[in-house]
């Protein structure tokens, strides 16, 4: 269980950082992180970090697939987490 918590913290920090890095690169006109990579980070468990980063840095908020997709992925992950907790509970 502790490994899962450490993993989730790490992947959410990475997702948050990816949003910030991509926003900074967008401002500079530099090479960008692909949208597929941002969604992959969210799908791997980092949806909370990606969503928080998206809102904090005001990045990708005009794209409907980010505006609705990231919170949707987060909702599914929270529901799956709740289901897993009840299933694994002795």
C-alpha cells in the first residue's frame, strides 16, 4: 500500500510539473511537451496533478478535451480507488 501511495504522489508531481514546464515553453516558443504525453501522465495516475497544474498555470484550459478530459480521468480514478479500497478491505 505504501508503494502505491509513493507512486501516486510521484506521478501527480510529475503531471503538475509537466503542465508548468509546457506552459513555460509555450511562452518562450520552445519545443513543447506533446498533448499525448500530458494525457499519458494523467492516465498513469497523475490526473489530479495534471488538473491542478492545468488550472494553476492556466494552461490548456481553452481546449475542451483538456477542460473536460482531465477532470473526467480524475473522477474515474477516484471511483476506481474507492472501489479498490473496499475490495481490498479485510
